[in-house]
C-alpha cells in the first residue's frame, strides 16, 4: 500500500471510529500528505519502505524551513499515530515511528483581549447592527455568543436552532469527541440572537438557492451571506478583522475570544472547575493555563501602576 492511500484510510479511521473533529482529521491528513510528497521526492511511495531515517529527515527539513516547535510536535504525533495504526492493521511489520522523538514545545500564553478594547469591539458591532443589515445582525450575535459561552468556532458553526434555549439562556454544544455539554450565555447575547433570528436569519435563508445551499442550512442557527450554514473560515475572517487594530500578540482568530472569555471569568472570581466545564476541557490541567494568564495580567497592572514596581 502506498503512503497516500494509507493516509486516506487512516483519516477515515480517525473520523469514523475515533470520531475526532473535522479540524483534527484535516490536520492529520495534511501532515501525511506532506510526508507523502517528501517521501516521493526521495523515491519512496510504499508504506513498508518508510524508514525512521526518512521520518527524521522530513522533520529536520521542516525545522530548517522555519516550522515551529508546535508544528513539529504535531507532525511527530501524527506520524507516530499513523505508524502504530499501520502496524495494528497488518499493513507493516515494524512500527518505524515508535522511536521518533517529539520536540518540547514550551508553554505560550494565549492571546487575551482586555475589557476596554473588547467593549469597544462590541460597541462597533452594535452600531453596525443598528442599521438592520442582516450580516451585521448576524456578526453581532456570533461574537456575543462566542464570548458569552467561550465556544470553539467549530462548535458555534455546528449549532442548530434547536440547540438554543432562549428562556433558560443555555445552548447545547457538541464538542470534541462528540461530547455534549450545556453552557450558559447572558442577556446581551440573548438580545443579539433574538434580533438575528427575527430580522436577519429569514432574509439570509431566502437568499440561498436550494441547489447551491449547503446541507443542513434549514436547521443551522447561523447562516452565511448566501444562505448556507456559516463556515469557520467566515468566522475567522470576521474576528481577525475585529482584532486587527487591537494591541497584543498571538493569533487573532475566534479562539482568542474563547481565551478572553475564560480569562475574564477567572479575573472575576469564577471557580476553575466551573470554567473547565464551560470550556469542555477533559483535563483540568488544560484549563489551568488561564490561571497563568490572569496572574500575568495582574503583574502587568502592578508594574504599570505601582510606584515601587
């Protein structure tokens, strides 16, 4: 079996049997396609011809090309999982990636938007939405819900209208591994969602042509400009545009709003385990990164305000 065919079969296994998210499967598939291309340039196509030296050479070339430690660690994990699966399914006789070592990535703090700048972002969105333009009403509802419930972008885009309980101010979310959780949102998000449902969604839905609309549009909560289910790329574009003028380093996508919500909750005194449940983290250790963010914010305030800092 060649590398490309085996990687597609492995991706199907990850999706159908391990039920990993679409984004995770896409990342695995992308890594293995790059490995296949690298191997083919060196005359290797069959999976049983892949060697540990070839894998190390692939990672070394990626490092020399400027790949980050996080990228190298992900590629290592992808390759080890793929190789172990090949052995388990009888496609190879030796797990060549078992001795592959992953670089230490180090811990980086996520990007967080301050309360002041974020209030300005919301005020700008509210001003745009006051015109009644459907996309502007939807954008306000999207950002309010992302921040209010600390959702992943995939979770937001996968929401159906039936997942919302506007009376109880909760939304049912399907997260990683198809795990469901119910998370709250506040009155501002409720108001923005109601305005969107009443004044914008019918218009957006009517714009879609049946043959052009993506599957599930009729039940989808958030719709794109052409009437199909709102896609993650559109949300990335929206949030990146909103954050482009906001000071701070790090990625400017929807995950920054998730980081921001978690940090603001802890700043306000929320219990760490409650934040863990809200975020849908399986491990408390994953949530604890936000305690470091809160401490760093306190230190920053101290250094800028205390005369003896």
